[in-house]
């Protein structure tokens, strides 16, 4: 009686998708459409970070940096190679994959903290290069880039971001429920035990990191062509902190958790704008309270309660 | 009898401490070999060398006649050597079914097939409610899952590091039966590292005694038990323990 029946879960998922699809017809306010689109962007980043931290058990500090890699690679190829932003986004994705392969190959073979330190170093080096190479990147002023879609409304972007998010969540769902997903979780639980049962842990880690980083770069590239400006801010540390907060608040190690956390925090951070200087304070307070009363995040704690109510042996 | 494992003059030291010294042993097909010795004798270190978790300073390890010295652990598992850990390493956040299925993946590609094999092993070990998380089990169940995970890799040689530690006498009796059944049903060879004498003496065809990294005795359980050198070591250890 432990396994949740699939139908209510599937039903809720479907309901959420339908709701998100129809939201632009209900909310007639362009500003909130914009906020939700940004929310989807963060939801992708939180979802992919969660695969690393929540399932593979490896903390990457280069997550925001990979979004920036995607954004810059795409913006620069649109600018210099005169390609369409869609192709630019593909190039951005490949750039993320290539960088993550090298970082992963060099540092994921080592034990946990070395990987985290390597990603931190990489993110910092990347930020410095982007800021210093003014000639190419316009430094901290930011690089202007073409918009993905020529439109007066945010609604088309809303649907593109939603499609990217659904694609990310769905492919992640498939991977985690595949044989490879079992290997990811095995390595995340105990790398040595995973090795002992024949799992090539280095390979599992490198492939997972590559998948996660490529998707993150894709999201970053989209973000650039949505805003029309790519700056070092995209890869900044506060962005990383926000992604981590979103994942933890929503529920690390669960699939819907990061999405819920991202939308919620993005909404609050916009809503709290009018509080000016107190915004960050209230924001931090909210996070601390959530983590205090929902130890496994909002969704994670809810799921745990439902399971214990549903009756286990 | 075909030789499954042949370790030849294995030496492994940590800094100045020689944990395993010029140690050799063989395991035949279908044989259960007990490996005993006082704390710090080097038993776990030897298992780590055989399974690729440690590289020996010198000496070689042959499995089914093939030199496997220095291969990474997962490759050694693919060859057909499985193990359990003295300090168990459970997949705490995974279900029993998932944990054991993860072990089956080294032999089968599909998850469905892995689940089917895991289910067989779960029934064989009589584990109840395989949907429970591995982090929520009692000691016996934890040991059985550890065992099941290793069995799922379809090994020809299984190395058990103190599988009976922490079990009650009745549970040790059960474990003894289980180990013999595993040998017969799965047709594999076992190396049983153990301090629990009733288990290791009851289950082993042959016992190897290790002390300070070296082999000091070897033979049938009753021979070893009456060997003066072995008695001295164990008495000495008991005295040492009483003092400490
Ligand atoms: N990674 C390590 N680094 C340094 N010394 C180690 C390491 N592993 C083991 N040793 C030392 O090597 C010696 C042999 O240890 P080992 O764990 O192999 O003994 P054991 O026979 O398994 O003992 P026990 O019965 O207590 O499990 C001990 O003195 C131990 O302290
Ligand atoms: Mg030991």
C-alpha cells in the first residue's frame, strides 16, 4: 500500500499543465505574464540543479555560470555569425555541453568537495573573463542581442518558456525513471556501493552533469534573447543562491518541488518589490520559515505527510 | 576443483603500517572459505585489494585465471566478483526493490528485467514490503539488502565482510542457512570474513587465519580451531580486550 496510485498524481500534473497553458487567457496583465516567464526560466534552472544535488548528490556552484555560457555563446554567434537566435540557442546548448564535459571529466572523478570547488573556481573565472573581455562582451554593461520573437506581447515568450520547462521536467522524469536513473540514485546514495555493484560512477556523474548543464545553457540562451541583453549578472552568485533557495523551499530530491519553489519565490520577489529595502529581509525570512517548518521543502514535506497518512506497514 | 580466486603474495601498507603482508590464498569453485583473524589483522584491507578499492603495493590477484590486479571496482564486479561492506553502505533513499534492481543492471539493460530479477532475490531472501526505503530497515533487513544487492550482480565469487556482526544468535543461525543456500542455489564461491565463530566455523569448508597481515594457519574448521598458534592469538586478543 506504499506506492501512490499513479492516476491522482497524473491527474494533478495534467491539471497543472492545463492551468499553465490557459493562464495567459485569464491573466490579462502583461506584467505578470513577464514575471511567470522569468519564473519558468528559474524553474528550469532549479529543476536541473536538483538533478545534481537532489539525486546525484553533487553540488554544482557553476549552475548560473552555465546559464551565462549559453546566453553569451548564443548572443555572440547571433552577433558575429549572423545566425537566427534559434540556431544561437542550439550553439549555446552545445557550448554548455562541451564545457561541462571538460569540467566533469577533470573533477567528477575526484571526491565530492573537489567537484564543488572546481565548479566554484570555474564560475568565478568565467565571470572575470566575461567582465574583462570588454571588447567582445561589453563587460558589465552587458551585450545587447536580438530578440527571439518580434512581438509586442510577452505571451509568445511565455509559451516558449513553458515548452522548455515542460520539456526539461518531462525528460528529467524519463531519465530518473529509467535504468540510468537507478544508477544516478545509486551513485547519489553511496558511490562506493554503486561501484561495488558494477556501476561506472565516473561515467554516470559526467553524463548527468553534461545533461544538466546543456539544458541550463539552453535556458540561459533563451533568457538572453528574451530580455535582449546578456550581462555577467546572469551567472552571478546571487542567481545561484536564488536557484538553491528555490530548490530547497520547493523540495530537493523531488520532481515538482523545484518548479513550485521557483514560481513561488519569483512571484514573492516581484510582489515584494514595493517594500524596497525590506524586500530582501522579508524574502530571507520567508525562506527560513519555510525551511524551519517544512524540513523537506513544501512539496517534499507534503508528499511525506501524504504517504504516512496513506498508511505504510 | 577449478580455482576461482588466486591471490598471490599481496602486500598493502598504509604509510609505515603493513596491513597485508605477502598474503596468498585461493578459493575453489563452489567453496566457502572463512577468513578470520583478530581486529586489525588486515582482512578488510585484503578484500579491498581483491575488489579493486585499493591497489596492492605488490602481488597479484587472479580471478578465473585472469589478472584483475588494479582494475577499478566496477570492472571487477563486471568480471563476476561481488562484495558486502563491513560498515554497510545502504542506498538509504532508495526502496529495497530499486536498490537490488540497481545491482541487476550490471547484467541486464532493461529496467523491467532488472526488477524481475530483483523480485526473485527479494523472495529468496524473504524480504517483506520491498517498497520500503532502505534507510528505514532493521539490522537484519539491512544486511539482507546488502547481500541481495551483491547477489543481483550474478557473481561467481561473493566476499562477505562481517555479515553477521550485530545479529542475535537466532538470526546468525538463519544467516548460516542462507549462506549455504546461496552457494547451492546460485552456484558461487564465498569468502566469509567473520568474527562470529559459530557462523564461520559452521559454514566454511576451509578456514584461513590472518594475523598482522600474514597467514598463520589454514585448514578445515576443526583443524584450525585446535591449532595452538590460533588459540594463542585469540587468547591473547581476549586478554587484551579484557584489559582494555
Ligand atoms: N585506509 C586506511 N588508512 C590507514 N590505515 C588503515 C586503513 N585501512 C586500514 N588500516 C589499518 O590497517 C590495519 C588492518 O585493517 P583492516 O581493516 O584490514 O583489519 P580487519 O582485519 O578488517 O579488522 P576488523 O576485524 O577490526 O575489521 C589496521 O591496523 C588498520 O588500522
Ligand atoms: Mg574489517
